[in-house]
C-alpha cells in the first residue's frame, strides 16, 4: 500500500497545498495547537490502512522491548540532595513496550507514511516550524508503542518538541491519553505546576479517547502527558512519528536504554545536542 492510498485525502488533502480545503484544515489545526498544544484529526487513515498497520504491529511485536520501571517526569535519576517533594524525586511505575524504528524497513507502511514528502510538508505546515527535521535517532524516528493489560505510561515530558502519533489499535478498555498543556517553557521548568499535575490537582488536565486511524499532533516538550492503564487482552498499538527543530538530534543514552533496551554508537556520539537546556 502507498501512503496516498491509506490517508483519507478526500477529507485531508495533504498534497493539495494552497487549496481552500487545505487552508481550512490548517486554520483549524493552528487554532487547536495555539489553544492547548494538541490537535486530533479523526479518521486520518482509512479502515483498510488501519488493518494493514495492525498487521505490521502484529508482525513486529516480538521485536518490542518490554520494560517495567519507576520513572520521574524527566526520565532522570534520583537526586537525594533534593527535597522528597521535588518532582524530580517523584517516581511512578511505567510498564509498556516500544517496537523500535529499526524494526520498520523500507517495505513498512508506517515508514512509508513518515517518509512521504506531502505528509512531512503537511506536518511541518501544521506545526508552523521553520526548523523542522526528521528525528535522527534510528531507534526512535518511528516506533510503535505497544501496551497490554495493566500497562500504562505515567506523567512525563517528551525529549523532542513535537510528536505526531497515529492510533492503530485500542485495548479493550482503558488507555486514555491525558495531558496538561503548557506546563513549562524553554526557560522555566515550573516545578510547582508539575507537582500539581502529579497530585491530580491541576485544573487543566484534559482526557482524550483516540480511535484507530486518528492522527494526533502534540507539543509534548512543554505539556505533561500520560497514558492510563489498559484492560483486556487486545494490545494497544500507537505509531509515533518524531521530528525535531535541530538536525542530528538523538535520545540520551540513558533514556534510550530505558525505552528500547539497547543503545547504538550514535547515541553517545550525539548525546546532549538539544535546542534548549531543559531536562529530558
């Protein structure tokens, strides 16, 4: 299957730059992102496309790295010099799996969508990012987040400024995506607001229930987010397309090891290359 055959281009004409339909969609996306850093495009992928992506998830599931651990919102180590109430010392259980980018070769539909030039241009225009590059991390440029019953992902921030996710298959129950927009900035970690989110006391927490085929644009570098625990025997598959605002950016070796179970030489060669000084 080719990307243009699985993206619902009649509803989302990603290739028709400059048309009224394209501009209308862009206006809506920009309004959503300006409001709270999140936009969902319902049924972006056709049912046939979703079926093919589920097959791809099933075929690569054995390559997923399963991990259960305690993590703070920054995927950092404990620092006993800090107060126990500091969010950097607030650790929560994390349990799920990531099928890494190197599992998806040139015959992968998920990779074909990611590499299709009109799709990349559409995402860039949607995010209004002048500096826009594919994530250089060979394990994390595209991944499938795979989760089973009881799995979830606690409150955290993303390493990259923006993430594009594609709902492929939902669990039987649970797995809601929750986020709290604009908690920090490039200049301010805003720890007091982070604590409110961790305590469930923040008044801006929003819950989303995504359906297979939905495309989500999300600015997770500055907005905290989590996935609630799943229920049932059906695994949850979410494709993640990652981009950055500087070239040659990869994940920190510690975080990469935690998420994918392995580290490549490129992670040591390029570690620390960031557009800001925020904690990962």
